[in-house]
């Protein structure tokens, strides 16, 4: 019998082709956001025309970022993605601060959030599954924090454990799950668009499109919004990007697994552009379908912000909710798998540089970073179990607050990474680049200027969720020096 190789003798295997990488991009981007986010955006923006322009801006920024990012992935095909690029373009500190935020909140918090979204929609079929049905009632830790275990949390934990487990068995299993679920997800979205187009209501189409830019009352507009005149719609679009831009997030995750991609210098840029363009194209079409079936006020005031469910219920009053819940469960399940698969490779790259817990640099006998997957799972579950508490709002989710806080911080890191393309061309002109960003330098500058405008508006009109994110990032500075000193001793 052949013996299994020792973990120390195992190396990453290049098993990901163009289709696999594109499915990772698409699967990681499409979760539950497109089915929910348009409601909050509509309340802020106030008109169908400005809503579509906001999504168009999201599309331009996302594809422009992916096209620019592709040059970095072609020039530096090692594992680590954005962590690696920030490290090489600027300094190890900037790379670590992104990796720190990525592990503590961005990736793990998103895994927890999407897992709970899966459980919530599962509750449509099994009413026993609910965030208010406790197995362990909230136990107060402090005046503002508690831990609990509801049936929804239990299902969410089970999903995270299941998908982390399959990914520990090797990349072959992880990519099979990802490819299958993403194909089904794309098919479900295509079916939703066809169904919505065939069921379009002429009266609603006329009402929404004949007064395309007529502003409806905005119940959640930023403070002093109405006093800024013609700038109001532009500022509303920028503020609303906290929803749309990050429902199109995770387009870059595939680069974390660069060392497992065949011909990464060629494949990664293609996958990034193809996958992101496909998703934003779908998002634009889905929003148009919403406007063909629901009045703008119905979109803005959809129950629990579930716009897609409201649309299907309007078409199929009896079965619409069930159909949409099933589609979202498939979408979120595939999204979690993509997040789990990609995220672990980032911590693996950090650990190899001495900037993360040392066990995370080990590959298991199946050639995947098993310890990194385990640590990611442990932290995601921890975030999921901890609740926030306030007398006014009652119990809430810690990960939800943290994700709100780091939206601006994540956008800052994206801007910095895109700027890194320009820095790297000046500092390292000798690097082999089989792919170069088209329309340079206008493509990266588009993202930098657009992202900076959004960041400025969020800082002015959403300061309560902006500055805490900077604090979370700043907490990583002393941790960086602890890891660096430890690495210097070894």
C-alpha cells in the first residue's frame, strides 16, 4: 500500500483552471446582497434612475478594479492576493494591516453573516429554525455583549463546519462544490430574470420609467441631505455604494490561491475580468427586472428588505416566497464555500512570512492549509455566537456591526491596492507582466477617484460606522510588531 506523504512534504497543487477560477470569482461575489440591498439603496437614493446609475457606478468600479488587479496577479503569482500586493508595493506593515482586518472581520465576519442568511431562509421551510428560538438563551458577558445559541445560529455553524471540512479534504472537493453551486446559482438568477421579464407589469413599467429621475420621499437620507441642492443625488449615490459596492465584493478572492492556479499569469486576469463582468451584468439586469415588477415605493419598503421575495410573491402569491428562499439558500451556500476556500490561503501566506500564527503555514496531507482553515472556522463561529445588546434595539449580531465598521476600511485597502499597480510599474519595471491593465493609467485612476469620493462621503455622512473601522485597523499595528519581533528571533 502506498503511504500518504507527510504534511511537511506536501506542496500546493495547481488544479484550478480558467473555469474554476471564474466560478470562484462569481460564487464569492453573489451571496444574498442582490436580493436585499436594493431596498436600502432605494430609500437613500429616492428614484429609479438614480438607483440604476448607482449600480452602473458599482459596475464600472468593480470591473475597473478587477482589470487593474489582474496586472498585480500576473506580476506576482504567489499566494496571498491583496496581502501580498500591499506588502510588495508599499510595506509589510500595510500588507499585515489588511490581513489583520481580513481575518478579524472582513472574511470571517462575512462567512458568519452569509451563514446566518442561509439559516434565515432555511427557516422558511423549517419554522423551528429562527434567531429568536434559543437553545441557549443569551448570557450577558457585559452590559453590551452576550453569547447565545439559537437554532439559526446552530444551522449556520453546521454549514460553516461542513464546508470547512470538505475544503480540508483537498482542493478537488472544494472546487467541485464551488463549480456545481455556482452554475446552479447562475441558472437560478437567469430563471429569475426571464420570469421577471415575462411577468413585467406595463403599469409599473410606465410609472417607474416615465419619471425615471423623479425623486420620491427618502426616509433614510443622510443628515442635511436636502440642503445640498444639485449635489444631493451624487452624494446619495456615493453613500449607497456601501451596499451595492460590497454586494459585489470578493471579486479578488481567487488571487489568494494563486499557487494552486494553472498558468496564473494568464488565467487570473482573465478570470477576474470575466467573473466580475458577468456578476455586475447580472446585477444590472436583476435591478431592471425589479423595476418592471414592483413600484419604486414597494422596492424601498419591501418587508425585511427582501426585494426579490416581494417580486416573486407578486408573481406567485402562493409559492413565491418558497421559490426565492430556495434560490437564496443555494446562492449563500455557494458563497460561503468560496469565502472559506479563498480566505484560508491568505492566512497561509501571512504565516509563511512570519506574520500570523505559525501552524497556519502548514499544509495537510491533502495539500491544503488545514490549520488555516481551522483557525478561520473557529473565529467565524466565535463571531457568530457573540451578540450585541442595547436597551433600545435589544439583541443584535456582533459580526453585523463589525462589517458595517470596516466597510470604509476595506474600501481604503482596495484604493491602496489599485494605486499599487502604478507604484509597482515605477519600482519594479523588470517584473514579467503577461497582462497589463488596458487604458492605463485611466482605468486605475477611475477607481481611485471614485473610491476616494465614496470614502469621503461615508466619512461625512456615516461617521458612526466609519471611524470605528479605522480603529480596528489601527489595533493591528502593535500586533504587527509582536509578530515581527517573534519572526526576527527565529
